[in-house]
């Protein structure tokens, strides 16, 4: 890209694509190692490795979404994303800007189904105010900016069968019933066990083999 400043700060979200995740798990399977539960866990685990050389070997990607450039700031959040893309960062290609809440809601509804066709996993969409002046006026807490909110889709649900109920003994001696399930793919992982720690829910759902 052109006119890249000598010093700037960019932030983003690290992720593993579905294809890379499947490839990593295939390697672990051949090596007889325990498989990663899902791409999110695999990406987070890769970043927490104590040896940065090992992290560097992981084929991680990052979607850039934030820029601080002391010389000049773009006039909108969308312009910031475009500039990051021009500078060689990977930027979410399905970004969009809307002039009404109705159009935004239509967009959210459309992606509830279409998100499953993306080459990476996502459980929602981040909605941000586009204008830097409005962002500054809204400010931020010590925990998060007030100009951005994560819209989460309902968690994926699928039926399966309880094959058995076993008892798990915790390190303090606490006994917890565990449902051994017919394995089922769910949200990028295979679920085969679920703790039955809530007696009210067990009774309400009449959980049994």
C-alpha cells in the first residue's frame, strides 16, 4: 500500500479457518493425539503456547478491525477497514453499512442462515457506530466500547439420544451425574457427554436413558 505511516497500531481478531482446523485435527489424529474441540479453542490454545516459535507454525489468520494512526484518522469506521485492507491486512469481506435500523435487522436475519456457509465459524455479528465523532461521544467503559455491540445468534440445537448416565467424581469428592450421548456434531465440535448438575432442569426435561 501507499503512504503507510512508520508507526501505527492495528488490532484484530485471530481465528482458524474451517479448512485449517480440519487439517490440524487430521495431523493430530495421525499422531494419535487428542483432537481440538473446535476452531476457537484451537486458535486460543495456539496463542497461549509458551514457545512463540510453535505459535508461528500454526496457520492462524486475523481479521483487522481497529486502527490508531497519530498522523490522521479515516473519516469513518468503514474507511478504516478499507485502509487496513489497502495496507495488506485481512479485513472481513462481508462488512456493510446501513442508514436505518430496519435494514440492519434484515441483514442480521439473512446471515443467521448464511453464516454456516462461511469458511470460518461465527456465532454473531458486531454492530458498530460508523462515525468517529459519535464513537468518541459514546465513549467506553473500562471493559468495552459503548459504540459497539455483539449481536449473538441463538446457539445451535440438535436432538440426540442418552445412551447411559454415569457418575463423575470430582477432586473434592463431589458426585455429578453425566449423560453419555450418541455423538452429534454441534457448532464445530462433536458432543458426546453432558453434565447433569441442575436437578430442576433434569426434572423439567424428564432426562433419562
